[in-house]
C-alpha cells in the first residue's frame, strides 16, 4: 500500500500543478517543451521514489535471495483492488499529460500503459529481495488489469467511462492491532483495509447518449472488508478482550459524480474540478455484508 499512496499523492499534486491558467489547454501540435517537461517530471518521480524507498524502507528490512510470494488470498484481496486502482490512475494520468503535450490519443495511451506497468513492477522487484515479502504474481496481475482497464477505454471510446475511485472512513479495528492496521490516521488510511472502499463509477448517460441522463450523474459499485484484522486468516481473537472477529466482504451500491463531465464553462476550473475523480464523495449507499443487507444515509 505504500506504493499506492505515494503514487496517488504524486498524481493529485501533479494534476493540480498542470491545471494552472497557462497550462490547462492541450497543445494542438507536439510541444517538445511539454513532452520533455512531462517525461522529466515522471522520470524524476519514478527514480526518486525507488531510491528513497531503497534507502529508507527496504534498507531496514531483512534481505533474502530473490523469491516469489503468494499473497493472493490475503486481506480478502483488498490490496489487489488497490493495485488495480492505482495502475488505472497512473495510466490515465500519464496519457492525459502526453495528450496535453500534443501527442495523439493512441500514442499517449500506450505510453501511459507502459509507464504504469513498469512503475508498479519495479516495486515487485524490490519486494522480491525482502524476507517478509517477495515478488507477487497476483500483484502483477492486478497491476496489469488496472492498466488494461484504462487503456481499453481510451482506445475504444477515446474517453474514460468507468472510473475507479477511493474512499476511506476510520474504523475501530485499527486500535485492536495498531502495529498492523495503523496507530494514527495517516497510517490507518494506508493499512486498515476495513476503512478503505474501492469503487467503480459510471454514468448510464455516457452509454445511452439519447437517454436524457446527465453524463455527470453516476452509479457506483463498491467493495470493502469488514472485521479483517489478519491478512491470511478469516478470524482473529483479541487476547485482551477474548472477542473473536470474523472477517466478511462488503459490496456496496451508491451514487456518484463524474467531475470531469460537470457543465463548468471556465476551462481552468474544469481542469481543477476533474481531479476530484480520484475519490468517491459521500452519498447514501446500500451495503451487502455476508447475507445481511443494510445501508447508510451517508457512506464515506
């Protein structure tokens, strides 16, 4: 998850930076200055991330010879959904920046796909030499699916119609295992899968152009975990209280907004508002947990 949130922070910050008044319009021809600036920015972040993590994170963990690690059944696959999400977003971000630089959609899309797969795979090679982890083929599969998710939409439709989003709300489970699920809000948002929800939002109006449904009005399907305190076990007993927690999957149905399609006339404001598509905003939601159907008037 460290890679996911490092990447997300970079994408959000960079997107807002490129949304200034003098930058919001895409070039109608290839701008070498923009292409070079975009490539240098992405390359600098990529190399800086790897060097920084190698020195700060991986330097403190016990090393082992290169090996694989099967974590496909851990955490109810919440971490895999996270890999899907960030790979999709990296592909979209890089494609947008190269289109902004004047490259055509197809070329920009393939560049974005290559950067997404390459960047995410680099983390797997770093994990491959860590004793407690390893090269995860299931991570690679999730990264690839996330990249394909955006690439296919961009090539087939020339736009993004199905949007992965993220939301988070604190849970009481982090306090039970703070060393694993986080001892602070900043840690828990990365580690506590019970508080994380990943969504797929889409507008029926983008598929049925004559339906009269506003293209910014979305239906959203979510996935989360409940009472998941240990990655490779379905239940966990708190030794202090004796309470046993049984993990469950959660499936959600809610409403959402595609901020990129709001009828905003000012181009610079439209470019800024579009960046909120990284996150799912609170709306009423139906929730299926196990065999129980429930809901929330305002789901975060």
